[in-house]
C-alpha cells in the first residue's frame, strides 16, 4: 500500500503539469496574427519617429521573410517531420516575431528619452533572443540532427535583420556601423548556441540520473503522441524501461443455445494514456472476442493500478490474441445465486455466484473509487475456500470521482464487505438463471467527451424473478451521483438491483486539455441522454432474456512487458523534476547570456 501511495503521488505530480499544454489556432488565424505582428513591428516605431509609409514597408518586408521561411522550412527542411507542417512552422514564426516585437517595443520607449541608437541596439538584441527561443523549441520537439536545427533556428532571424538594415540605412538614414552589426550578430550566435546547449545539457542530465536516458527524447516522444498520435516513439522508450511479467485474464462466459455474453477482466491496467500501451485494451478485447464468438462482450476494470500498464500496443495484442483464443470454451453451470449487495456506509460489494464461481465487484461510491489494490483480490481468493467456491472474477466498479481517498483507510472496509457479501451469497440456494444483453455506441459521444469506442454494455441476470443489471461504460470513471441516477432509472424498468462500472479506458486521456487531462463520464456528456441510452439498452436486454449456463476460464499470458511500478514512478517524477529544474535554471542561464550580449552592445 505504501508503494502504491507513492506511485499515485508521482502520477499526481505529472498530471498537474498537463494543463500547461495548449492548442494552436487554425492556419488562417495564425496567418492573420503573423501578418498583424509583422506590420505592427514596423508601424509602432513609425508612430513616434518615422513616416507611416516607411514603417508599413518595414512590416511588409518582415512578413515576406517570415512567410518565405515558414513555407520553405515546412516543405523542404521538415517535409518528413510529423510535427512541423506549415501551420506549426507559421506558429514558430509568429511566436518568434512576437518575442522580437517585445524588444522593439522597449526600444521605442527607451529611444524617446535616450536617442534612436538605443532603439537600434535593442532591435539587434531581439535577434539572439529569437535564436535562443527557436533553438530550444526545435531541439525539444524535432528529431532532426543538431546542425540542421541550428541552421533553421538561425537563418530566419538572420534574414530578418536585413529589412531592419535597409530601413535604417536607406529609408531613415540612421548612422549604423555595419561592422558593429556583423560582429554583434556573430557573437550573439555563439552565445545563443552555447547558452541553449548548457540549458539542454542540464535538463538531459536529470533524465540520465533518474532513468539512465536523456530527458529530451522522452519529451519529444510524448509530443509526437500528443500532437500527431504517433505511439511508436514513446512505446519504444517504454519497452526499454519495462519489465516482463505474466498476466492473468479472467473470462466469465454465458451460453444459451450459443455464446450469449462474456465478461473479461484482465490483470492489466488500461493505460497510460491515449493510444499508448494498453490504453485501448478494453475496446480491443471487446471487439476481438465479439467478432470471434458473435456475442456481447464487456471488459470492466480489475483490482490493480498503473503499475500494470502494458508498455506497447504490441504487448496488448499478445493479451488480446491469447484471450480471444481461450474465450471459446464450454460452460456447464446452469445455476446461480440471486444478486447480493452489501454496504457498510463506506464500501460496497456486489456478488453473484454461478455454480462454483463468483463474480464480485467493489465500489466506494459516492466517494472516489479509483484504482483498488491487488491485495484486495488476494483477500477475496483466500475467502473462497471458506465459502466452498473455486474461482472468482473480481472487479473494481471505478464509478465515482470526487477528490482523493486513501486506499489504506478503506481497505479494511472493502475486506469487511467482501467477506460478508461472499458469506451471504454462498448461503443462498442456487437456481436456474436467465441472461439478456445489449450493447450500444452513442454517436453523440466522443473520446473528448469521455466515452471510449466500446460504448455502453448492459447485462441483465434473472434468478427466481430477481433481475440484476450490470451496466458497463467504456470510460474513465464517472462524476459523483451519476451511478445512483442510473440505478434509479433502471428500477422503473423492473430491475431490482445492479451496479454500474467503467472500464477505466485511458483512450480518453490526453485528448483534451481539461485539468486532469480527460473528462470522467458525465462531466462533458449529457447525463440525461446517457441515461436514455442505458435505459434503451436495458429494455433490449430484458427483451432477450434466455435460460443460460455460465463458466469461468482463467488464462495466463506469459512474457508480457509492463511498464512496471518502479519505471512508471520514475517517469512521472522525471516530468515533474525536469520541469521544476527548467523553471529554476531558465532565468539564471538566459539572464547571464543577455548580460553578456548587453555588455557587448554597450562596448560599441
């Protein structure tokens, strides 16, 4: 439990930086902003010192330089770079021009008191500032070699100096020493490259110290995934850091005249995010087994945490292929217990016995129900013998999120309801049962809204006229109170009891810039519409109730590479430590460079 708490703390530290990410405006808006910035860079000094036409001409020259270089860089230099299309190279030009305008603005204000020569010098000081900005951005985000990055970073600002020189020498007739300009530009290039190299070196050392690998390639891999959905670069790093384990998959199958429904619970966490690792595993398992058996499949979350994220989609395919092959087994248990729910005010357990096998789920709703410890599953397994049961399928309902709950505090409560629930269910008479199922994927809901590709699945189990509904939503948790609203709506259909689950799919993570990086079910989704879909699916399940048999299959998939508790904790900590290091050193490192450059300006 202590280790798990430490891992959750590491994850929290990484997540808090997610809101620092941002999305770029459209290409048209970017072009408009760039045009306005370039024009204003020429017109602003003209408001105070020069004719309007001269300032307009300077702004147009700057715009031409930026447009030519933005196009050339995206189409020629970065034509095979997945990130730097024309929109993003235009964005880089825009931010560079805005940064340079800051120096123009200050220069104009200072020049009114101390003369135009200071405006010229501050304009020149904008050159190394922009070079350093571009070097840092390109080095952190592009996999091109360092020499090419240096050329791209320097060439566009360097060519932007020529419109200023033309303006100073031929339009405004200012006395500008060309030798001084050339000398300053040369010195500033050397200082800029040296400063950025030192900055990057310090950041990379953080990664080498913590993971044995530089920090920047990890950042680059994450950005490739976040910006253009490329999962391979990040997964290659995760594969190197991962460790091989054997993972168990529990399959609860229901047959009528043919396969009717399957509940799959792998000891794999569906993370870490988006399309990386096992994030899509619940849907992949559902789609694969449904295709093979021609039945409805649901994949709720097991009792585990992020330490069992798979390192890549290739590892997920191993689990999917093995599970799909094993799911076609014969079932024989034609008797089941009624559905049992036990709560002690903090924890809730629901269970139902099928032959000598038990399905049991846990929730802390309306309190936060996040990842539950594997220790709880071990406890349930130990209790089976006392109840004369053979196997169990244990599920984390993962159905309420509102703050943080300490697992250590609730573990004893979870064990208590588990013991009581198993004892009560095992004392009941087993009787013939029926099952009805339905599945729907609402077109109105997307990953950005918090709904995974698996949609909504409803299992209804009837034993001696008692109807229990299991509602499984392909999402990452749900808002407080939604579970209770869903169960209340189902009671009006004649459903006596039930539980609501989410799959904890992380395919919905890192696709939106909300505070936590995703929307729990119900936060962005219309809850009333969601409940209508669930009610309709439950109607369909009730309509196709059939006498059924059940069975459980446990399979082990060997040599599966997981990210691992240790590596995942270090990765999350690295994100936090690297960003804090960057914030700590950015001012001293770059301020030193500017002091050197300002000293050079004063010398001439």
